[in-house]
């Protein structure tokens, strides 16, 4: 059965990328070895990581005064690394509390001794909108942390908040490569790969040179300077994850880059939101201006109906539309690799489900 | 051309594992999704990580009072995590300086505020033997760190040093699953996956329960307690790397487990050492009692000859026998996946090369 995977991550990947990976096994480019067996110090891998960085720079228009670093693990580790590297003047960072991942970033920053001020929160509205800064923030923060797309709550910044002269750090994990931002607006961008850039186990950090300084007392694996100096190869990097990211970046380029990705994500999410807004059974709780293009959250208000819906959808190959365990309801993740057809099928299914429900009541 | 990859890591993998990975693409067990696209919260992945842990426990005879944790990244990160988690009473750890990776572990421990005492070093003998503790170590260390197999220098502990009541922490990266140890002799074992357990980006930590305690002020990604409580899924784990590790563990079991692995590694390394010890051109500098079964280091003493040898070997499909950039010469890594045939071919080649050299001089 053909399936559409609406999971939030690890998520669906481009079919062409999966095919290429298969094609490259067991011998990568006639080397007699698979990519998993190749040394990170080899010419083959230098070419792979070099091209991945070049393509990423091109797609995101990353200015030359920014480093592109390939880290192991996920963004949670960067919630520790960012304050350690950037929080050196005031030991004080600001946060916009837009939900779970922003909160987590604050917790980890406090664990490494930072003062964390929540400048605004949308907790009271159950995170169905983005927090709004009411007054100009003080200058005495090392940076302000935001989550550009809130995977769990289904909100996203289409327009960045005005933070004055403050350095902005953006956790872009779930709309990285899926929505256009100006890298110049950020001091640092962090993004886990398992949404739009391939597989879990790799996180990209894009950081402005002037924010790097010698951190002689930081653990090497958390030190941006060490990663910059060693071109992300202080120790063995996650070779396979970087190879997959390289293939995904080539695919994004071949499809028309970020302009096209954003356009498609807009089309896909519009289709779904439009249906939800006209539905009597379903509600999309997020306010229109703050809706995510990639994670569409919706509810019926009835847990039993939700469960029925989720399992019926699965039986039709529409997988993983269950909302995050923290918020319940449903969520459809429409990352770059989700084709329009998948969303059309989902809307079609939801429509029929709604009709059947009406017939019952 | 059939090749044999003697690289130190990322290293050769079992052919059956590569074939299985290929077979599992693009649809894992009829799910319609590849393993790379499957949620870490899914039943499918729970089964994978659960079975991997079970097989690892069985193969290594890991007692029930030890946790098995799956971490992102390599052992360098554990050089930070181990002192933060275990170095809480004395903030003082002991080290046996057996070479590069032991030294690195000491550096990272100091970076997080530990006092590090080198109890013994074999630096003066250029690390061609293991360091020997001359007197009983003090009790006032949180633990003693050793590198069970020194990938770069080609030494390994066949018998562990007598450390009295001290807790032993072993970096077992390059002979994990390749040589038998009693886990009970260690308080903690750490091992990067990219030698004998699959691909880079995953590190196994085996740690005794009584060494865990609430570390409320540690960053989550470095906190053993957080990983233990969350079954290594506090955040998204490296799904693909864990899946590959699971396949490798199944392969090790099917081949006869660690008894058989060690026997094979003994046979392979004996064959090579025996040739080297009888050669006039080559020398194996490590003393016999301390030789690694998995990383065989050898030299000619002539850089020009070394270079010729390395490139001639490569042209015959005997790849990556160049020594580590820090020590030069040659190194053949004979991990579990290296078949005896590969070593026979290498010895055969070295023999012919030596004859040709003799003809020239």
C-alpha cells in the first residue's frame, strides 16, 4: 500500500533520495565500500561534506561571515552549547515562550548557569498564537532565543519579532529549508536534520563569526570555535547522516530551492487549513497569522472521535496524524518531502470522515 | 574490484548487514516507509532499540545492575559526560596514559573541572607498551580511566590492570565486541559504534546503577540519569545508527558471539604479527604482551618505502593501511568484519613487496 507519513520527525524523505541511497549500496561510486564504511578523513567524504556546505550556503544565502557547523545529535544539545558559546558577557539570555521547545531551551540554558528571562509567553492562550514582545527588550542579554516553527503547537514566525539590537538565536529545526528567512537577521540558527534535512543524529549550526571567541574552558564537543577550526571534524562526524543531508540538499536545489519549497508548503497547508476552517467537525486552533506551514494542528474536541479518526486514517495509509502526546488532537506535518497528493488524500479522507460522523449523530 | 578496507573507523562492516540495509529500503517490513522515516516513538523502533539492548546484554553478559544507554556522537562526548556523572565525590580522576585517546580523555575531564592524575604513562617508550601502575593507587579518585584498546598505537589490555577498589572506566571503542572482558570489572564502559558496531554517530554507555545519582544541574544530553530514565529517548535518538547496530549485533550472534569474534581476531592478528616478526623489512613495534588484536601497527623506518607500500597496496584493493597521521607508518585494522582472507591477502602482498625491495637493494 502506498502510504503518506505525516509524522513530525523522523519524517518522510524524498523518494529520489531513498532511491539514491539504495543505489549507492553496497559500493559508493565504485569504491568497493559503502558510504558507511568510508573514513571521514578520505577525499570522498571531504567532497561530500564540502558540497553539502556549499549547497546549504547557496540555498539559504548564508553570508561569508557565518560558519556552517555539522554537530552530532539534536537541538537539545545546542540548547546547552548556544548559551555556553554565546552567553559570555551577561550570562543572561532572553526567551520568547512559544511552547515546548522554547521552554526546553530555557531549562537547558539555566542548567549551565544562565539567567533566563521570558520576555513574552503565549502559554495562557495555550500556545495557539505566538508571544508578542510588548516593550523594547533591554540590551543586557547575550541573545534572544526563539523557535521559528513550533512543531508541537503548530505556530511559526512568518515575520520575525523586532528585537532591536539584540542578537537573535533561532531554533529552526522544523521549518529549516521549508520557509525563507534572512540569515542576516540571526546571530545563530540551529536545526536538527530529522525534519527537512534527512535523518536524526545531525544538527546544523549557522553562527556569525563575531560571536565566536576562544572558549578555552568548554568541552570540545560543545565548543563552536573547536568545530569551526576543525571544519566539523574534531572527532568522527556522523558520516552517513551528512551524506544523506547532502542528497537532500541536492534534491531541494533540483526542485527549485527554498522559493519553491515555501510555495509548495504554502499551497499544501492552505489546502488543509482551508478545509479545517470550513469544517464543522474540525478546528484549527492556531490564529491565522501565526500558523505553521509545516505542522498543521487540528482538533475535534472529542478524544474518542480523534482516536477513531487516527486509526481509520492509518488503515488508509495516512500515517501518524496523531498529535503530540503533550497536546493531543491531530497534527499533520507537511515537510518538503510531503507531496501535494498526500495532503489532497488527507483532506479527502477528513471530508468523508466528517460526513460519516454527521450521518451518525 | 573486490576491496579490503583496513581503515580504523568508520570501518568495514559485515556484507550481510549492508545487504540487509539495502533490502530494507525503501519499505521497512512492509510499512511503506524506510527505517530513516520512522518515528522513534513508534512500535517498530521500540522493538529495534529493545532488541538491540537485549542482544548486547546477551553478547556481553551485562549484569542486570548495569544500564545500557544509547548516546549520540562519539566517545569524545563521553570524555565530558563520564567525569560530570561519576566525578562527584572527589572531583578527581586517575588515568593510565596509553596514548592519544587516553590523553584526550584527560584533557576533556580537566575542561569540566576535574583534577586528573596520570598514574602511569608509556609515553617514553613511544606508547609501544601499556603503562604499568607501580604502586597501589589512592582511594581518593572517583574513578580510573583506561583505553582498553589503543586504536592509534596498537596496544590493548588482554588482562586488566589491578586497580584495587577503584572504579574502572573503560573506553572500549576499538575492541568493543571484538575481545572479551568482564563487565563486572568496570563501573562504566563507553564505546563508539563506528568500529565494531556499525556507523558513526552512536556511542554505547554501560554504567553500573550505583554510579548514577540525581544530577539535577547537568545538561540533559550529558546526564546518564536522564538517559536511563528515558530509555535513551529524552530526545530523538539516532534511529538509523541504532537500527544498523541492531543488525550488526544479530550478525555477531549468528557468527558465534564474542568467543568466536575474539578467536577470529586472534587468528587474524597472529597471522599478521607472525609475518611481521619474521620480516627483515617490517617491524611491529609494540611488545608482544600488549599487542592489539584489532589494530596492528607496523613500520619500515623509511617514509618513502611506506608511501610506496601504501599506494601499491591500495592499487591491489588493500585499502587504508596508512598509519594514523600522529604516528605515521602503517596500520591494519582487523575488526570483526574483516575476513581472514583479507589478512591473508595483505600478508601475501607484504611478502611480495619485501621480496621486491630486497631485489632492489
